[in-house]
């Protein structure tokens, strides 16, 4: 336990998690048992997107919104915020801003999806090919590495390039802070070796002073200053701890923190994330890994299909369609409900396109086929990670809006031959709160996850539908192979 925890830990002690997302800042305050005692929210301006891949946001809005969300949350606590002993910050991965040494932005932030540094990122991929291959990572067009190089070329003496969490951390503590290795990954930090890819930054003439110190998520980096306390309602001396990217924090929030545990996040797209003891690389590039706070690894991949399968369906009709599809049983046809061009996980193919094999008998049959198609992609994803030698244990933790559908959850469990554990709170801010609790309210992350995430809700496979579902899955895989998108082995 930290000194702050030794002094301040009481039955009323609370931690706060901050999620600086694209549209708003969200704050959750939780106790040692994971009960949410207070929440706060403040909007952020919409990013400005334009030609050439431009995507910017006014970074001067981040701190006022964070302070406002914290004030709202702390004011709702019985002690007015005095019971908050630690706070951690999570944010979108790959958003950077040029700032003064005091943490004042001097221009707009380059958002996670800004593509104007694509050429720099392509060059960085070439320069560090051996390093990225060993890490199982590729430098994509929107990677923050190229954005840092671009910002460095404009930086004046004394200016810094800050990620969202180290800007907020600086303003909470009043001094320069380290960056966690999760947010640093796509900026060119090598968590396997424990160093920045300096050979790449040297080639681009990026001063080493622009590269922050990097530490593990959950590491204490300072305490809340008097100035920040007056703006946020947090107590002076409250510990500030490093968070993780929004995706990683969301994974932790489900309780999937031990090797062999995986979570399937069914939102607009489908994302599979898990925990391994050792780094596992994927030759196809469909899977890449963040580093776990305890030194393990967090492999994950994101599909281009998911909840978008239902994009053309009126949300008000979904309950009736689910009821009809559930009553009719397994679909008579196959669907790969891909509404974009190309697939990136569990296989990589720029040629992949959505398809329906066979004619649906009615609307309920068509709806059921779409739900099954996404579940088939999920099974294929789990088989992909297992083919790489990764063990998957126990129920699949489940999160995302799609997990609220009882029918879809039953279909997924049946397709996977394993129960789904629907997480109680799979929110980024809650994951940040678990990181704040690790070492304060609880000895470590495993203990905070065990105590705070709750049992969730188990959904079991449907034995009566197993044979028909398995037959459809094999036909689905055969269709993908016939189109040349999957290997023939």
C-alpha cells in the first residue's frame, strides 16, 4: 500500500476514474466494493474533420471539462470529495497536442483518427521494421508516432508534445508527469524492451526531451495540488496514478485481468481482447498486444463487423425481431454482415465483402442470420488466437451494447460452446477507477478487479440448437475459404 493509503484508507475511502473521450469527459467515483457512489460528466467540442484526413479538437477544453466533471462527482459524495484517495486518467489512444511547459495547449489536438501523418508513419514502419516485427505491431496511418514527429517539427524551445492523460496529469499535480506504456505504445514506445524506438526518432531529428518518461499503468505519479483541488473538489494530496487507453481500461473494467481470460466487446464493431503471460505475435497482423500493468500482455483485435449488422433496423423494432428470431430457432441461411469494405480481424483481407448465402424465409430468419454471422466471426476470432498458441479459459467476458440482447448473448454462447459472462460495468472510467484502486484500496490490480467488478451475469449455451449452429458455422467458414479470404489449411 502507498503512504497515502496508509493514512487515508477508511471504510469511506473512494477512488475516481476519469475517461477523457471524444465527446465528453466522464468521472466515476467507486468504493472498495465497486459501488458507484457518484458520477460526473461534461461535454467536449466535436472534433473538426476535413480534407486530407484532418481531425482536430480544441485541447484547451480538456481541462475545464475534466475539472467540471470532477466537481460534479465530488460534490455528490458525502464528504464533498474529501474521501477520494486516488484518481487515474484514461483517454483515446493516439491523441496528441503541442503545449507549453506549463501544460497549456498552443494549438489544436491531433485526434486519434487524424491521417495527415500517414507518410511519416509509413516511413517509421520501414525504419523500425525489425522492432515492430518482434513486437507484433504495425505503424498504421493514424498512429501517434507520425503525429509526434509532425509536432516536433513545429515545436518552439521549451514546448512539449503531450498525450491527453499526461496533460491532465500535469494539471492535476502541477508538474511534469510520466506517461503510461499503454498510451505510449502507438507513439513509438517498445514495451517489450522498455524503451522508446530512439533509432526512429533520431532519423526524424526528434529531440529526446520531447519523449516523456514511461511507467506502468497504475504507477503513482504525484498528488493533487492545491490549485487543482480548488478546481476539482479533489482533496490536496490525493494520489494521481497512471491510467490506460480507453480500450484497455474497458477490458480491465470487465474483470478480465488474468492470463487466459478474454472479453468480447460487441459494439458498433466487434473487438476481442485478452490476457497472456508471454507476448504472442501474429504473422498476419490481425492481432497486436498492449502490455498488462503487471507485465503480462493484452492481445486484441478489432473486426469491421459487429453491431453495424443491425444498422438498417429500426431500434424500436429490435425487441420484436429478437422475439420472433428466438422463437424460430437457428437461421436457414448464412450471413456475413460486413457493411464496410475489407476485414481486419480475425482475418485480414481488403477484398472481403458482406454476403448472404441462401434466401432467408422471412424477416425473422434474416435477422437471426445476421446475429449468428457476428457470433461466427467471434468464434473464428477465438479459434484464431488459440491457433497462435494462446489459451482461453472459462466463460468469455462480454461487454458492449450488443451484450444487452438476451437472444444475441444466447446465440454467442451456443456458437462458442462456452458461457458468456455479461460484465456489470464495462466502462472506461470504471477501468480507470480500478487502476486508481490498485495499491490504494486494494494491494494490486488483481485484488481490485476481484473485489470491485462484481459477478456479472452468466448466459449458457442452448443445447437443443448446438448441432444446427455448428453445421451453419462450418458452412460459414467454408464460404469464407471459397472466396479466398481465409487460408485453405
